[in-house]
């Protein structure tokens, strides 16, 4: 790493370099003044090296080193020597530099938090000074992981004959999906571009153009409420293939995920990833991205619980039970806390029923006024509960109750520490519904997007029973996180037109929004399909963390603000005039 300033980096020098004259540059991490000696740790992104200053050898140089503050940028020249007190935790801990020349390249203010692995800075403060936070090892290692995953993704896909093609960032706004970010056009007053939520239509056009294997590691934009795994701008591994069926796509991109795990984490998988239909996933786990690292699967208790005089169960569409192994010793306080947890607005359950399978073979339940010991024993047999276990039961409307129990299942797994991050369990979820009915708007919406193909065997239901049409779609979930999803696309103009009809588009609206794609299909569209992976999510999964924020160099906070550059911000009147815009702030109505 020879430049005009340095001969080596700060993670490079070892015992083999003893006696070598070197020049190092970097930031002052800390110092340790022992009177006759002063030791300074200098840091760059490669590591830390100790600099040694001796009063007897060079008093003025030693005094100068004592004036160095944290984060000063310095150059130090000297000879590599063996340390008398070695630091086995540091790769360069066997050596130090006996400094003969010290140059201060730039003084620095005292940082607002310590640049250490375990910092004293809160999240908002660290986001405001993100350029300092990025000097810390945890974030540095996250970005290095992201870099490696990008390289390995490109390597795998290039080896599979994919080519990377850039698609536009200034496109046309479309009504499906999340809100668009819009950009006013100065040259076309009153008209707007949109930032792409995905390159969906462009990658389909590339298939029409004959580029049968496309990929792109691409920025996408969605104006939606944020959380730990969402950002207004995020990155996808976006892919499309022509002349393929569903199985071709799944095996190709299962290969990508296996390659990433092997090359980045040295993790191998035995055989193919398991697969489950959407309907079965919801029935067994209450989730379309189930975490299968632990059991606690759903058990339908309708036949055993209804028509017994307990109105809550009698009037329910479904009664579901799960088993928490070894939890029959839960106290009343713990059970009350669980009941309050499921009654929170985010979950929305009316209450929680429990059955304790006691060690002595008896059963204790919150509803034993309505159910005999023999009844409760049948519940235990149905759910597989044995002595020492706890059965938890929710009831109500089918879809709502499944989702509530899915949330409770994950909550219990977290409480019982069943979600081991070192265990990796991928799962393909297949055959999603093509459409979902929105009560508020009174019409169907595409569960994925309007270009997803129905299953061939369900084509005849498009007019007669659209709610039960299955999509030729597939998602990949890993440890309960959806990391990617895709579908076989519609490549027939007639079927695409029928799809637009189902979604409530008039012929004029469909032509205005997607006429360019429909027109392209008239010139020979091949069968095609694809998939997109959340690159930020994959990085956080590989890094063993829940939030994607620390795997993005300059993220936004939960209000969509960049705390460091203070964006978004107002623009001046002259800019607004150029764009033919006038801004009026409308107060929200409550």
C-alpha cells in the first residue's frame, strides 16, 4: 500500500517487518502517557498500530506526541520494533513503531462520542455525525460485508451468463404499490417524473429486446412508513430471465443464495431448500414468511372446543392452539402479561386462553369452567402437548386469528430464545393468491404486481372466481424474513388486458400507464420471469442483525430524514419558479 504518504497500512505490520523503516498515516485512536514513554495508537480502516515515543531518545518529539488529540490525522515515520508488552487481541500487537518523525496532517475537534466498538453515542447523535460513526469497527465491518456480497453476487450471476444493465431513475409514476417519490420537470412544466419502486417494466422490456439474462444491483425508492427493515431508498438484486419456467428461476437463484452463504460465511446446505404453498404456510404458521427454526405449529381445535357452551369459541370461525414446550410453570403474572401482549392494538386479539399440562398429569386452564379434564386432555393429544407444556389458544375470524397467532408464535420463540441466529433455515413460499380484495376501495389489488402471471390451471377462474386464482409467484424467506420474491410474468397482451380489467383500470387508464409495455408485447415477447432480493436485508441477515440501517453507509431515520445533511429541506423561491411550482402546506385533518 505504497503512496506518497505511507508505505504500509495500520493492519499490515508483523514480526517479519522488524527493522523496516516505515511511514504510516491515520487517525489518533488514543494515547497512553507513562512519563518517560508515550504510546499513541494510530488507526485506519485496515487496523491499529502502536507508535512509541521515548523522552530519553527524543524529548521534543515525545512532547509533541503528548499534544495529539483524539482523531487528529497524522503521519508517523520510524522503525518497526518488537513490543515488550504484546497485545494478543490486536493483529499488530506484537510490534510497535519507534517514531523518528511526526507530522500533524490535520487537527480535529473532540468528537461528540467515542470512536470505539462500544460507543457512548446515542443513535440520533451517531446518525447526525455518520461520517464519524463510520470510523467504528462495527459499521466498517458491515460495509466490508456488503462489499463482499456485492462482488460475489456479480461473480455468480456473470458466471451464469447474466449481464448487468442499468435502467433509468427518472420514470413514469404508476398507481400500483407504495407511494412514488416524484420529481418535477423544469423542461416540461406541470409534469413529473417518478423515482422507480423497482425496474419491473424495464427488465421485462429487456426480455422483449432479447437480453435473456439480466441483473442489476439497483437503488429503488418507496415513500412509505419506515421501520428497522425499511428505508425510503433501498437496494435490490434485480433479475430477469427469458425462455424459463418457475423451476428454472428457483433453482438458479437458490444457487445464488447458496453461493453467497458459502463464499461469505462458509455455510453449506444439504439438498434443495424446502418449499411450502402459501395456503399451507398461513394454516401452519400464520405467516407468508414463516420462521421454521422452531416448531410451535398451529393446531386447529374447532372440533374439540366448539358447541361446549363457551361462546367465545362457539362463535369463532377458527380456534387455534400452539404449544410452548416446558412452560407449564409460567406464573399468573407471566400469563397475564401474555394476555395483555396479544390485546395490544398492534395484535388486536380479544383475549388469550391457556392450558397447563402439569407434571402430575393434571390440566389447569383459564376456561376449565367450560371444559372437563378429559376435554383438556384431548386438546393436549391434538396439539402434542406433554407434561410440563403450555397450550396457548386464540380464536376469531380465520385470517385475523392466524395472523395474531403468528405474532404470538414469534413472541414466544423470542421469549424462549428459540431463534438462534447461527441456525439458517431458508424456505420457498409458493403459489400466492394473484389478487387480494380491498374493502375500502371495493376492488381487487395485485398481491405482487399487475404483471404477475396466474397459474395456467387457474386461467378459467379469472372471470368467475378471481379471488381464488393463484399466482405463478414465489418468495424466499430465511429465518422468518422475506429476502426475495418474484414471479413468472404475463407475456400475452390479452391476458395482461384481462388483468388490468380485474384491477379496475379502464382501457384508457391502462393504455396511459402501461401502453408502452403492451405495445412492446406486440413485437414478440418471450415467456419470462424473474426475482428481486432485498440486498440490504440480505446483508443484515448475513451480519446477524435485525436492522438494515447499519448496513447502509448513509441511511435515513424513522421519519425519513438524513440527520447528517438535514434533508429533506425547503428550496428557494427561484428554484420553485423555474419548476413552475408553488408550495402550500396543508394542515392534516384529525
